[in-house]
C-alpha cells in the first residue's frame, strides 16, 4: 500500500469514527451552548439541535473529503447566521458557540485518532483543515447574521421616525403617546424641546447625537432634545419651548416659525421665538410689510444712495435715534447723519422721530431685508 493510499485510509477510518459519534457530539455542543450562553438558554435543545446539526454535517463532510466548502454549503452557513439572528441571538454569542464547537470537534478528532491509531501528522493536517473551514464558514454566517441585523435596524429606525413625525405633527392619539414612547425606550414624563433645521449636515452635530427623537419632515431635520443646544456654528436651527411629549406639536410649530424667520433673515445658529422678538411677525405678515416698504422705502429710490439711507435709518433706530451714536457706529460726521435723516423726511414726508412712524419704519426695513431685495 502506498503512503498516499495509507493516509487516505487513515482519514476515512478517522472520519467514520467521528461520524459514528456525531449525535453525541451534537448533544454536547447544544448542552454547552445552553449552559454557557444566555442567548441560547431561552431555547430548548430540540429547537437548537436541527440548525446546529446541519452545520455539523457540513463541517464533517468537508473534512471527510479534504476540501473547501462549496458555494451551496456557504449559502447554508449564511442561512444559519440569518436563522440565529432571527431567533434574537446576538452575534457575539453565536461566535462564542462556534469557538466552543471547534474545540469540541477537535477533541473528538483527537479521541477517535487515538482509538484508531491515526498518525499525529494526519491529525495535525485535519486540525488545520478544520480551522480553515471554520474561518470560511464564520465569514459566511456572520454575513447572514448581519443581513438580518441591518434589516431589523432599518425597520426599527423607520418605525421610530414615523412615531417622531406623528408626535411632532400631532397625528398620534394622546392616549397612545406614553405606550409608544415606552416602546422606543423614552420616558414619557420627561419634557423635550422640539427643533427643526434646514441644513441636513446637522445630523453630524454632536448635540444631535444626544437627541432622543429625530426624523425628516419636508426635507428638514426635525425632532426633539431634552435640553436646548448651545450655539452651533454655521447651521440654522429653530427651537420651541420645553414641553411634555403630548404638547410637542405646539413646540414644533414654534420651532418651525423660528426656523423660517431665521432663514428669511439669513441668520445662523440656534434661535427661538423669544430671541427673535418681532421678526417672526414680519415674516408672518408679508402683505403688511410690503405696503410699509412701498410707503417708507420705495421713495428713496434704488442704488448706492438709497442703500446708504436705509443703513443710516436702521442704525439710527438701533441707537435709540441718537445722532451722535449713529454717527459713531457708521464712522461719519454727525452732520452727515442729520443730512440723511432730512433727506428721508424730504422724500417721504415722514418724520422718523415719531414713535409710531419709527416702528413702521423698522418694520419696513426688516421686511426689505427678509425679501433679500
């Protein structure tokens, strides 16, 4: 008998011995899995054995033939990974069971090898082949497990986003809010602040990582956080009041109005209605603002001269209509400010020192800026 045929015969004797004992081997593997890993303890041996038995047969078949797993076998490994994921067994525990199983199979090989008088060199060869097969199988079933995990995460993300949208838009029943919030790990007793941002890159902001509720609404990033964020560079975010979950629609309405106002005036950072003052009213009443623009600003004409007059009027209002402070703010002589104010009165027949007229002039100037004219 040649050495090659002798090795083949020894391999066959060893594998016949292992296959004859495979039911006991499978029982040990399943028993250890249920004893050592919490994710498996939830299932009976009868529930775990069929899947584990298929995998054991695949491993022993490849080892008997001295070959790599086939495409069909890799598909079976992948299906095994999906099955364990659908059972809710974490990937780290599945990996732990595989490591334990490899040791059990290697111990079984060593036991049968001693009984059958198999040379140590062949046992070493089979050990290396088994470990190589395990490496290939692990990649396959890990991919299957991750497929299910990613799909599940996607479904949970969508369900959470749907809940957030319903919560912000007020389309979820008040009686269902507490149960829905608890389902997503939220404390319904904790107040939240609604937010809305038109800049999609806000999702990369560290403060948003702490947001418990996030969704996309009409292309904006919206949701709720437990605490108002600090100033955010380069982004525009509208905030509402801090309220219980059932009152989030009102907070979101406030956040939307604050965002629309900030966008209209080209403001960046975090804004709420308190900080914006009367600017939201300017945005909400475009017809009134346009009438005031026609009355107060169109008579000034267009071009650089009109722009200089508008800037002087705005600075004058900001300084409490103090000529000296206005001149200092604009780095011009006080007489220049007086001349420009006089020119405004001449063109409009309106005295900006009148408090009522001054307020209307302020409104017209803000509406002019919000139009981007």
